[in-house]
């Protein structure tokens, strides 16, 4: 019964919630680190470390999988991608060169591809599992 009620809800709230989760996750993992690292050879890296980006990805993996299992995978993927793109746009908007907009579009495209891949794989796995369960229950007896 719970699955039926969840499927009847509009996907819009799911997208809004996942977008807000993505924005909050960006702030928690990447928003506080704004300083670039200058190495002894003069090269500049940053401001983010690899562990921060990996943490963000792993944090957002859970809501994308959860929404896909609940039948709202597209809304979850779109909401997550929109939230990440908005967070990147706002976080990087102090760049005087204007290239922050290009970066935000790249974040949107990359996160769309990744979230749709994850939700598609999870939905396929879930459907296959449900079919197997159904086949086990309805085996013909001879």
C-alpha cells in the first residue's frame, strides 16, 4: 500500500527535496573550501580536494538510489542535477572571467549523465528482481 501511495504523489516534491539535498551536500562538502593551494613549484590547485568530491558523490548516491527504488528515479536525477548546477553556479559566481557559467553547465551535464545512469541501473535491477520474485510465486505445479 505504501508503494502505491508514493507512486501517486507528484514527482515534483521528490525533485525539490533531492535538489535541496544536493545544495546542502555541496555546502557541506565543498562550500567551505574556497582557498586555492599554491605548491612550492608555483603551481596552483584547488580549491577542492579529491576526498571532498568523492564524499559529495557518495552522499548524493543514496538519494538517487532511494528515489529510483521508489519509482521516482527521473525526478530524483533531475532534482539532484539541478541542485548541483545551482550550487556550483552560486559558489563560483565571484569569478571575474565569467567561466563559472561554463563550469556550472559542465557540472549539470556530468551530474545528469551520472544520475540518469545510476537511476537506470537501479530501476533495471529492481524490475528484474521483482520479475524473479513474481516468477517464483507463480510457478506452475505439475
